[in-house]
C-alpha cells in the first residue's frame, strides 16, 4: 500500500521533501499558507553539497540550466495553497497515523513533515517549550535587478558587507548586511535608506540599489534558532528552517533543507518502520545542521564587527592565492564535501 505524508510548507525544503517522497513511491499533500507559490524577490546560492542533493532528487540538471531549482518534479495536485495549519493530532490509540487540520480541510497520514520555516506552526504546536527565533544583531536589505553579465562578488566594509550574486534571466541578486541594535526597525523608504548606507562604496553597488524598484527592496532581520534536542515527535519530523534556521553567512540554509529531504527519504526507504526512519533522520541531521548553524552565527559576528572585519582583511591579504583556490574548490571544506545517500530511481515505483 502506498504511504501518505503531509508536508507543511511549500518553500524549498517542503518542495524538496515532496520530490524526495515521490521518488521513493510515497504520496504527499503539501500545505502552503500563502495564496500562491511565487518568487519572493531574493536569491540563493547552492554549494556543491546541495547540488549533489539536487542531483539525487533528479532536478540537478534543471537547476543548473535555470539558475534556480523550479521543482516542477512535484506531481500535479500535491500542493494546496491558502492552507494554514490549525492543529496536529497524533492518535493515542492508533499511533501509526497523524491528523492535520488546516483552513478548509483535514487529512490523516503516516507521516507529517514540518517544513514551514523559522516561525514554524508545527514546531510551535508540538515543541511548545522551544525558544523563539533568536535575533543576531544584524539586519539586511535585499533585491534583484536586471544586470546581465555582472559577476558575483562580496565587498567587506566596517560593520557590514555587500553581496552580489548572478541569478537566472540576466539578473543579479544583491544583499547588504549590517549591524542593528534591535529587531523590527523599519523605514518609510527602504531603498533610500539602503542607498544612503552604501553611498560611498564602490560601483556597481550604489548603481544596483538605484536600479532596483522601491517596492522590490526587501528589509529583513537576521535570526536563527538555538539547537533543538530533537527534530522528531512521534511521526512528525521538522525539516529545514523549522528545525535549524541559520544565518546566511555560510550560504547553507536552503542547501541544508535539501539535504534533510534526501536523508529523510533514504531513511524511509532503508528502515522497516517510520519510527525507525525518523530516529535515523534525527541522528544524522541534527549534529550536521546544528554545527553548521552555530558556525554561521560565529561567521556573522566576525564579518560585521569592526574588530572582526580588520582581522579578516589582514588574513585575506596574507593567504596565498593557491590556498584560496583550494578553499573554494568543490571539496574545499567539510560542509561542501558531504555526499547524499542514494535514492531509488523513480521508475522503480511506477
């Protein structure tokens, strides 16, 4: 009999989980509270470890061709938008099922995956004692603009940095990250504020902000999650930012979500029961993701503090070019050297 899952969240982690479940012969409902799935006006980069995970999901080639993963591999009809989860019930008498209620519906499944982001409803309902997201003392302005042929770069400055990253369609994603005394500070004209802060920085930084429409400039606060003692409650598993939201300083947030999806699917294939599979998933993913999150937190402190900036600049000047090239190779660090477990071919289950 085909197993059924409910995935809460239609972001990159939730869609990766849906693709992974499809590959191993499961069916799934993906509940997304937004009215539609759409681009949010920000970009992402995927390190070698994430690209290997995308290859295992069968969408690596499409991701490389498009510049972004589209996840058209999710079967039609699986995603339900405008579906806000209101309750999760694990039956005490039938411990092999979980029931999820949402605005407009209810369903029972063998497994629930909470992939609903840093402010996860699933985590709030089933991990009520978990601390809320932690503000890291930094804020960021983001945007995407037409800039065909512009190479990627990062510019370090006292108290912040400016990232430029090419994305699909001849566009570039930019992000200015800097320190902030408190969360929630916003401006009537976010584009003007971002431009003011980097007005004396080198081109094309001021030009990129100027070319971005006011309504397309996003202002966010940088937060992460303190480590959870487990990612699993019964037949419910947290995945991606719902489990281990991290700062963007190692470029691993989305990549770790994709890794989660592949490891979870592999465990469901290899283990005789859902419970055993979730134990393996938790044991494999918590150490890696929490170490990555804590490392990103530390990196962020170094790159945006004045003392850390000066030390980093001094270090960069002293490191020989061959060592830099080695560090940015596909196997240049332990995070990037990760390889995914093998998933069966989709045709195995057709």
